[in-house]
């Protein structure tokens, strides 16, 4: 058995190679700084693109919801218009108009008798009264 206390552990190697030359070390540091700046701007551009897409998606979602609401309103108004057209047709039927007129006191004239309205006195006079020599009170 080998005890762990006596085992030899290899030293860790640094992630970036260490150059003994200080000039080379500065060049590597500069290169890493440029890579970090480039990576930062790439992430910034990607984040901006994602933000724009999220805003556009949200706008489309809101507009789609508004369109669906309007379509529901249009359908409800179409149904209401159809009901109103049916009601108008029922209210305009000649039978209903005659029935309503009779209920309100409309009297149909006898056959052959016509009446004319005197616009001065607003009285109904039989048409036959003019044919007879009955003096018209409005002419006196």
C-alpha cells in the first residue's frame, strides 16, 4: 500500500503558457485583452439583437390579441345586425301594420266612400258633400 502522504503530485500547469521573455508576455496580455474586448462587444451585439427580437415579439403578441378582440366584436355586431334585420322585417310586415292600426283605432272607409281633408279646419268631409249643393263653410 502506498500512503498518500508520500505520493508525488505533479505541479499544475498554468492555462496560458508562461514565456520567459517579458516582451512576449506583454504581447500575450495585449492579445488576451483584445480578445476580451471583442468578446464583450460580440455579447453586447447579441444581447441587443435578442432585446430587439423580444420587443418585436411582444409587439406582435399585443397586436394579435387586439386583432382577435376586434374580430370577436365584428362577429358579435354581425349577429346583432342579423337579428335587427329580422326584427325590422317583422315590424314592417303589412299584416302587423294593419293589426296595430286597428288596435289604435284605424277605421277603414266603406267601399265607394272617400274622404278629403280640409286643411283649413282639419276636418274630414265626405267627397259626396261637394257634389251636392251643400255650401262649404270654409268658403264663406
